[in-house]
């Protein structure tokens, strides 16, 4: 079986040990990972989230990444192609930008 790039959209919340716990509630992020299958990819993603003191609460999808996927613009297409290439070359779990929600109770 051959490694391929998977990508996922994951909603998360901050662990109580995270330095951002009081000011941010949660958010979502795209993740890219080289893996043999979905199960291995998900296990490695969960470990990477734990290291970042984040708790995944919803995995919207985890699919093989299609480099021909159409994005809203060429800039996004290039950005995600570079992230997927970096994940493949490095073997790391690669996170896109984190989109987080502020904790309005703490304001």
C-alpha cells in the first residue's frame, strides 16, 4: 500500500491547559497529512491536536487530497497545493491557518 496525502476540515475547542483557553473558545482548521489510510491519518491528526492543546470535536471529512481540486481563486489553489506538497515531503501533520472564535464571556 502506498502513502498518499489526506486532508481534513476539523472543528476544535481549546484544552483547559492551552494558553488561549480563556480568550478563545474554538475554531476550525484544514489539516494535510501523508498516510497509508484514513485510520492512520486520523490517529496522527489526533496526536498533533493533543500536542497543540486542542480538542477535535467534529471531523467534517477526511479524504485523499486531489491536487486538481478547484478553489475560489488561483492563490488558494497554490496555497493548498504547497501545503499538501509540504505534508508529503516532510511527513508532518501540516495545519493551515487556524480560524478561531473569541470567548465573548471573557470580554
